[in-house]
C-alpha cells in the first residue's frame, strides 16, 4: 500500500501540472484578447505579434501530432508543396516516399537562434499488426531560425527491396528534444511485384 505522504506528493504534483497548463491557457487567451484590442485600435503590427504569441502558447500546449501524413510521388521542396501518390501499391523497385507536417513541437534557444531538433524512429508491421522490424533514429531533422518556425515538413524515404508481396503499415515515431514530446503516424501500403 502506498504511503499517505507519497499520495499527497503525487496529488500535489498533478495539481501543479494542471495549474501550469491552465496558466498557459490563460496566457494564450490574454494574448489573443490583447491582439483583438490592438486590431480594433488599428495597431496591426502589434496585433499580429500578440496573435502570433497566443498561437505559440496554444501550440506548445498541444501534443506532438501531424497535420498531414501521406505517401507522395516525390520529395516536397517546401511546406505544403507535395504531390500525393496516386496509389499505395509499390512494385518493390521504387522507393516509398512519405510526407508529414508535424505540429506541437517546441524550440530550444541558442543565442539568437531557435532550434527545432527532431529524431524519428521507424517500424514496419504487417496489415494484421505483426511487428516485422524497426530502426531507432531512422532520421533526424534540425532546423535553426531567428523565429519560432511552425511550418515544418518531413520528407521520409524507405526502400524495401527484399520484402515479400503483401500489405504493410509503416509507423514513424517522432521525438522532440526541445519539449520531450513524442507522436507517431501510420501509413499503410502494399507491395506487389511483377
């Protein structure tokens, strides 16, 4: 049985975590309200900054998730400039290309620069959920900017030359070093050779 003082410490920890989340939500709401007042006063640049700061507060509260995750015909050259693949069937000779737009990641600060630092694990499952293989730190993404960039995209490529015909699910798990958050997405596909 847990000691009563340990239970009180656990309850206090949960209460503090809830209070911190509520405080950040209040901060986001106050910044948005300030932005509305500035907009109504015609102070457009200051209103934009307040709304942007509110969006960043809300962003940081959100889990690491993915706005989009899909198979693509070719690597994207910039955020949102992807060409969805017409089919999820591959012949085993061409690489599988994936595109994803993560949300809710954070930034570490290095002097005047903000850094996004993501590592990605990969696992492959059969359509029935049987684990077939995995690779930790399959890819890493590091971006530095003078602003807290939120329009981030991932190009991921797999080559499965020795896999037999069948239906598969690729799972990519993204780890954010700045916040400690993790999130994953699944993309089903089929290999059909000849």
